[in-house]
C-alpha cells in the first residue's frame, strides 16, 4: 500500500481515533501512516455490531414475553455471548443456559446472582430488571 | 546508555503487543522499531482455527498467539523479561504501585472491555490487550496504550478490573518489564534465524496453517456458501474474516505490511538485497489481501454479485504472492 492510498474515510467505529497503518512513500520507504478509517472496515464492524444489537433486542422481546430470563438480555447488552459469560463467571455453559429459564432464574440465590453481576459490572438488582419499554 | 530517569517515550503502534515490546526495550536502552520487534519474534502466521471460536465463528489468525511477541523477542535477543502473575488482585495492584514508585514503566496485559478510555464502539471482551503504565497522578495511572495517538489515563479500580478479568486467555494481572538486555546483539544471526523460523511456519505441511491455510480458507468460503443458512451466515462470516484481517490492530492486511516493513529495515541493516526485494513482494501480497477485503465487503453490501469462486480465486492469488515472497528468502 502506498502512503497516499491509506484510506482516510471518517468512521463512526474509530470514534475519532486514528490508527497506525504501515505504507510505502514515493521512494518505496516504509513508515507509519495514521488512518482515520476505512470504509470497508467500518462497514464490517457496524454489521457485526448490528448483529449483536439484533440478538440483544431479540432477547429483550423474549424476556418481556416471559420466554427467557433477563439474564440473557443483560448478557448481550454487555457485548457477551454464552461462551464469554460462561468463561468470565466460571459457570458451566449448560448451567448458564438453564439460568435463562425464567422459572429457574427467579429461584437463583444471591451468591449466584452476584457472580453474574460481578462479571458484567452491574448491581445484582439490575440483573433482575428489564429496561422500561419506551426506551 | 541506559538512563533510568529518562521519561518514557510513547510511540503509536499498529499493534499493541509489538508496540509495548518495542517501546519498553527502547526505553531500557535498546532502540527498536515496532516492525523489528514483530519480525524478530517471528510472530507472522496464517491459521484457520475451527476449534477456537470468536463470537461463534472460527478464529482466523494472522499472527501467533498472544504473548508470542514477548517470548519470541526474549528467545532470539537472548534478553530476559521479568514476568509476574498474581492470584490475588490486591497483590497485583501493590506490585504495580511498587514499580510506579520506583519509576519503572511496566507492561500489563488487560481486557479491553474494562478500560474506560476506550470509546464505546471499540469495547469488546478481549483479554490480551497490552499497555504500558509509566506513572501515577493522584488516583489515575498514566497509560501509554500503543494503539492510541497520545498517552492517556485510567483510574485504579478500572485498571485492576481490566487486569484481572476472567475468561479465555485471562491475564491474571500479568506484569512484565525487561530485566536483562545483552550488551551486544548479533543482528545478522537474530534476523536470519527469525526469518528461517517464519519460513517454516508459513510453508509447513498442516492444511489449515501457513500458505496452505490461505488456500484452505478459500475452499472453506465456497463450502460455507453451500450451507442451508448461507444467505444469512455467509455475509456475517465474510465480515468476520475481514474484521480479523483489518480491524484488530494489524497495521493493515493482517500484519503483512508490518512484516514487509521489517524485511525492508532488516535488508538495509544487513545490506541484504534478497530481504529488500522480499519486502516489495510482500507489500504486493498485502495489497492482494486488501483487495480481498474490498471485494468481499462489496459482495456483502450487495454492490457486487455474491460470487464465492471469485473470492476463492482472490485468496489463491494472495497465497501465490506469499509463496513467491518466501521462495526469495529460501536458504537464507
């Protein structure tokens, strides 16, 4: 890549931060060039974020309908998936999945809830709640 | 000469680990560019790893596992890192404070999600982000995060949270700094042995690694396009590949430009024509990677007809270029 070909597309995903890329100048010498972003990278990142948001909203809708526990919504909301939540809490994935059942979740003891709350960086009480419907 | 009282110099880098390593070594009196640190650690690779998942998709790695730059530099330079992990977060914080009080900049392994200075858009659960702490002012630690343009700050509670986040590749508070550096370095030996090592990893017999791995990925994309859920999954999968290649601090084209920069610097240092030519050839390979990313993304966006055979052909072109480049470095 030539230094003057380093993309400078303003990108939401960069949040104003310029990343360093390596490129050659007109004499073929390598050096670091700051990039405001690349359209391609911006698109794929936003697509991945959209997918996460879709899963999050889907979980929220199901939690409201009583088909899953608020835990699943909070997990996606914290940009986690089952594997990450299981790894960060040290709770086996099958148990986490079981805790997605509203009836099981309602009976969870404080200690278990606190483990989830700590891993997600929220208060235990918050885990039991869903955001108000109008937000 | 090494001057312990000299202020720590923050240099922005493409990648966190090579940036921290080169900045710490430079501070310790061994001037080193990011590209050189990356090159002599022989951390360039390509691997398609279906057994390790990230966001439910196979990991596609363009560099060796986290920690390999730190260890690779140690092995080839015959230097020594002082490395400590902690089971108790309080002990980890106390050790950090002791180093800060002694005025010694140290590298830390952290989880990006808990670092408050990261913008919301970039925060995700990734446990192997390397930063340098070089001081403290009140409650805030002074941070040199190599992927940022300027130095930044982080409060103690968040920093400790980031150091002791649990999960895959957890840091356990890993703290490191150069303890011993040899007074003389035989760069000819170091660089050549690193390139030879990398030659082997890229030209190995394993079908999912090295140049064969690049071709494997091409075939895999075609295979995925025949799955029942391809219409939904394929664009996500392609996006995932492009993100692994470009987004996660690679210096462009999955570390290919960074490595080409290393080859150029090495070629000049040792006055070696083969390395200089290989650098140019590897830049071409990097450009082909960027073309792949552009094509794949266009297809995902519907600006070009989805055609997996075109993508496979493009990845084969990448593999051809990389193969040609390594042939130039054969028998070094």
